[in-house]
C-alpha cells in the first residue's frame, strides 16, 4: 500500500518522478478541463464576473492588458527586497528561507490564469513565478502533510490542498504580463490559484506553512 509519505517522496524527491509527472499532469489537466464552459476569443471580461472560474475553459480567452487589471484587498504594502524573505516551515524536515534573488533563480512556471473577484472584475493574466511543489521538494514535507497555509504581509491567509500544489494549479507569481508585479497587485510575490476566486489569491506573500491533513 502506498502511504502518504511514500507518495510525497515519489513526487518531490526523485528526478525520475519529476520527469514522469509532467505527462501525467498534462493528462490530468485535460481531464479536469473536460465539460467546462469554453470561453471564445473576444469574450467580454464583464460577462465573467459572476462565473465560477473552476467551471471555465480559458484557453482561447484574451489576455487582459495590465493597465486594465482590477484589484482587491490591500494595495499599498511597501516591501524592501533587501530584507524580504520567503519562509517555508511547518510539517517539514528542512525549513527553507529564500531571498527574492534565490526565488527568481528557480525554474519558472508561466501560465495564463483567470482571476475573478465575484461581481467586481475579471483579469486574465500571463503569470510567471515559482512552483510551490519545487519549494516543497527543498523543504521535504513529512508524512502528515496535507495542506498548505500561505500568509501575506498584511496577515491575509489561505489554505490549499496539497493535491492542488503538486499539480501546480496553485503557484507563486512574481511577474504578470511580462512585468514585475506592480505594488498594488502584491509585489514581490502573490498566489496564483487556478479555479479559485480572488479572495484566495493572497498578495504580498511572506510565509508558507505545511500543515497536517
């Protein structure tokens, strides 16, 4: 029987697993997308503000110009990169503490993902950042891990199941539409959470804690 510990080791701890996981995740994403409402190119963003992002296929949706992005929550947090750090702790063997330079030197993740603030706005951005799965690979979660708690500078938090982290449905972005995150959108780091509403897209991220299931 495969235990949670064995599963995490296979996913996070071996280069062979990383190679094999790519095609599996692609297939899983296609399966997950089956039955979704397909949004045609040219779809008006205002028509999406009452939609569930998890029920939408945004493959053909236009990218929203950055100057047209809506925003929510705090917008004026000032972060000094010389002192800023990302901490990964909790149910892990090796807590991780990374500078911005170390974080941005990791292999990037880049995807188009739709952000919906219900009833207010919809942004479809090209987000670039770092895989939280890769961060967990460094920290080595123990066999009890099941959730990730992400905390922003302003105390805002959100939890995500480990399955959404391992599939990279949820990752951390430091750029959008080819530019560094603007301050009002969460510089230097924010959550991108495919299929989640905007209130789970934590801005100004500073801490990640691995929690028991």
